[in-house]
């Protein structure tokens, strides 16, 4: 890569390792794709990208190569234009659990879906060129026509042997193939290993791999985090250059200078109990006309992380902090994230502040922005803020909060409720899908799940952050400055149709959910319904994922025309980009803070991918802990009875949403009834001896099998004791023995699950069923399930789904957007 400025220099940080075989080529390609309608002279390209002297011959070769491949076309001697046909796209292949994959079109941000059969020998993470062959409705489809670059990411899996054959089953269900290996490198059966692809030319033969590291036995919970970090290629230690720079810049905290001095203003932070990186704070006042003035003060990370520095390069590469069950992998070194950038109480801190003025109706009537210096008066957690809102005693503080802080919170809460109501009336979605926190013991095993509430204190911070994010985006957009937007598109019409049909089966009358206001009203109307959780989860699953975009704007979930991320620069790189753009704009006339289109486009793709990687890694570790928890119930012969609701009905069984585990589980048709079971496709019901199961039917169930390879659990239904006694136990595990009232698991959010002991003959049946499917047990925990016979490729396309991150994005333990 040329060590020069311009687009070439700004694009370099966003080139994924799997795509950097030729950075010069990628830079030239992005130059054309950034301005697809522009024609370029060869001299223009050289000047923009910094090709000089002998490097011009290199550029000539690249232009010839790209012309031959159809990426660009020569319209006259020495003049070129984007030439790749509209039906061809190059990008990174992402594969979902079902086996289907997609590539994001860098020009439009749209996903081109690729069926498993059309992927050839491409693997997840490979850079491929796709030809679009079908565009029915809003969903484009395509076929991989070539693999441009293999991913260099390691693959984590479990080692198995069968006779003379040794193979590795990847943990990531996106990989549909087992890898043949020749040398086990000292690994034993059932060990977690790291492999790299060495060869795969024929789709009808297994890909070849090489073991590059042995992590350890699959049945050691303490290794789970290491496994996930390797599987998702999460960042390791910071480079020495970045750490040294962090030490140096941490001393840059200086006198206010031309900053607005707010050190005498009452300002406070509200964060989760365990939070250490306090990147936002609030103030509140009224102007001489009685209008409310909300101050949102964000850590001025850009003051310490200068563009082009070693710190900036590492932050760009990471793009986001990663929040795992038992650790945080920060975007910035601790000297900044938990030190000089963290808005700790009673310490001078540099901020970028948004001052937002609201009238009596909650309409924003003014906005201004300034570099400031603050001194936080008080650090509160959400529970303490909630106590102040409710007028209750505040626990955990050395002394009662000062009256000014109490007044600030109550005023901010009243404003936030008004802002929230205005958003809902505009069509914003109030999705009440609970956040869960997995609690572990000292060995790394899960002990329980705690459901974190979404109360008024969380909503207050959420509304203040949303208002600040919208204000910055609107200000820059009004000045025609292209920004890195947070884009959330409306759901596809097909998804809306499926959603409406599912809600009708639940007994709701949703109406026309293609209308955002109607969808918002439905969510509000269902707030007190017994099936609210399931209904809101269905709505969330119908939504598209929020992404970053340099071209499009609009946030469907929040009902905002302009929206960006400004409020969390300690943990999100897009916020840092926006800080720089806003600072350049405020610097004075003629300085608009514009960035090259290629820079923002590349940043949008990279930051979206890194955000999704972080989400996937966090979710994967939570899943592993949950399945260990369920396997332990089987090993201890103490399965727990859970309240669940039917979420899907099929010919082969029913899927359950187990709310207390935040888990989807299958009950196979053979475990539903000993009598003849019929499936009615017209209304999607199963009739089992007179008992009808449909979407929304409440049931009680317990685990009977755990499959770590597919990351899923099979459950069995609890039937009445009388029925279980008379029908015998020929076909299904008998029910847990229950005395008196039926057991209810975790009736309070933080309650520990009630263990129900099964009769000995029932446990024999359960273990026989598990071993029949699993074969010889490797150990008494998850190694047994890890050895299970892998389902066919069709069976592997599990319909199990996971609730996506909310449209606005959240910080672990909080609801900041």
C-alpha cells in the first residue's frame, strides 16, 4: 500500500485482512465505486491515490487487470469508468445458520442472498464475486462465480476420529462442512482445536485443513471464552505502539482554553452498576423563556485519539468494544477507556457537548454544540436513578444525593417521557424484549439468568441519547455534509405478511402492520397481553438489522429521518468519526468536515461487520453457557421444569420459546404424545390425542437432549401425572414427579430455577435417548453431546432463530442508543 494520503491512505485501515492481498487494487476499485457515475483519467487516478514515478507502471497494470475482469471499462484512451455489470457484486460472504449466505453490495448496502447450492466451494468470510440472477420482490438473489480471496480467519472446531479418518467439526454452524485433517498435532478426541483451510476444490469432497493450535478439552467451561475469542478472531492485546501512545496522550488533559467551562454546572452520569467507561453525562436547566435545556456531554475521545495515529489505527481495526459474559474487550486501551476519557465524578474531563432546547410540547426548537470541560458531580447507577424517580430512598451512596441532582433527574425524566411519547406517535417501535444477564460461578458454569428490566431510568438515558444522536445527524445533514449514518430500513413486505399471519394465529388482531403508526399502536396495545413477550419477539425477528451507511439515511425503528451515533466514542468507532466531522464543521466557515465517499463507504461496511462479529461472539458464548447449564441438569438427573410458549408448529414437532432461558427449543413429535398426532397446515396446529398445540399455546417442558454441535436443545413436554401413569413410558421420557401445585420456574426475574427431580426410570429413558443419538460419551458434560452423530445437511438447517439486537443498538447492561 502506498504510504500517502488521499483516499488510498484513508481506505487502508478498513481493508479486512482477508481482503488485503492487493491493497493498491482495492483502493483503485473503491475510488471508482465511491463515485460510480464519474469518469477518470489515468493521471487523475494517479494524483488522487499518490502513484508517482515507477509506481505509475504499477497503476497501468492494475487498470488493465481491472478492465479485463470487467470491474472498470475503458471508454476512450486513458479514460475509465466503473464497468462491472450491474448484476455483479464483489464482497465478503456471510453464511447464516440455515446455510444460506449473502454478500452486501457496497454501492447500495443491500444484501444479495445466495443459496447453499450456489456458493460453490466458498466458505464464510471469503471474498467472492456474485452474479445476481433473481430479484423478485425486495430480495436479490445471486450465485458465486468466483472466489477472489480466501478468508485467513482461523476455524475453531472439535476433533473426532472414526477408524483411520480424523476430522474437525466447526463450532460455527455457518460452516456446513467437516474438515479432514492428516495430523492431530497431539490433540485428543473431543478436544477443541484451531484449523486453517489448506485446500478445497471439489464441493463433493471434504475440505482439507491443518491444525494450528490445540485449545483443550471440550468439557472445560473455563476454556469457553478462549474458544469464542479464537472462533470469532476477536482482538487480542493492544500493540505496544498503541499502548505507549495511550500513556502519552493521557497527559493531554489541559486547562479549558477556548472550551466552554462547565465545571461549576451540576452534571451527573447514570450507568450500569458494573460499568467503568462512563462516556456520557447529563445536565438540565431552563432558559429565560422557561424552555427546557438538556445538556448531553460526551467524552471528547477525538482530543486524545488523533486521526492517523497508532491509537486510531487500532481503534479503526477493532471498531467496537466486545462485551462477553465474563470479560470486555475494549476498543481503546484502559488508560483512555477507564481513565482520562471516562467521566468519573470530581475529576476534570474534556467533552463534546450537545445543548438541546425543547418547548412545552417536547419539540426540539434549538440545538448547539461546543467543546467543553466538565466535572461530574455524581455517579449513579440505574437502580439509584430509579429510586430518585420514584421518590424512594437511594441506597449505595455515602450520603443522600444533593437536591440539584434530584431535580435534574426528575426534570430529565419528565422530558424523556414526553420525547418517548412523541416518538411513539410518530411510529417508533416500543419493543419490550427483555435483556438477560448470564451469571457464572467461579468455574465458568452458568448458575442462572437474570432478566434486566427496562424501567424509566433506562428509558430516560435512552431518550436523551437518541435526541443527541438525532441532533448531530440533522445538523450535519442540513449543511449537506455526508456522514456515517445509522440506517434501519423498513422490513420487507414478505416479512410483514408472515408476521401478521403469525400474530393472527396467536389470537391478535394486528391490522395493517405495513403502516409504521399501526405497528407502533399494536405494540402499545399488546403491552399487557399474556403473550406480549412472544408477540414482541416475533416483531423484532421481522425487522432488518440496523447497519452503518454512507449513502442512505432513515431509522425505521426510532422513527427518525436523520440518525447517527455520537454518544459512545469510547466503545464505537463510528461515533469517533462523527465527532471529527462535527468538530471540523464547527471550526469555521469553509471547513465542512467532509470526508471522501470512499472513506465513509469502507468505514460503514467495516464497522457494520465488526459490530455483527461482536454481537455474534457475545451470543455464541451465552449459548454455550446455556447448553452447559442444561447438560448439567441431565448429568445431575435434575431437569428443571420451565414455563414455555409454542413459537412454531411443524410436521416433526413444535418449537418453544423458553422465556426464562431466552432460548428456542424443539419438542420432537415423538415426545408430544403416545397417540396419533396430526398436523393441520391450514391453521398450523398439531392435534395430539385431543390436545391441540398452536402458536401461543402455553406449556411446561424440560430438557431431554443437548446438541453442542448444532447449538440446540430438545425438550419434552410435561403432561398431567395421571396421563403419564396410565400411558406408560414406551415412547417418551416420563414426566418429572410433581407434588401438589405444578412447579413454576423463576417467577421473579432473579429467582433461581427450581430443580425438579425425575424418577429413576425417567432418567434412564432420558439418558438412553441421549446416548442413542450421541454414541459413546467422552465425558459427563458437553463432550457427550459433542460426539453426537451430526444431522444431515438438510436437518442442519435448523429454524431456530435468535432475537436480533434492537434497532438502535445497546450497550451491555444498559439501553443507550
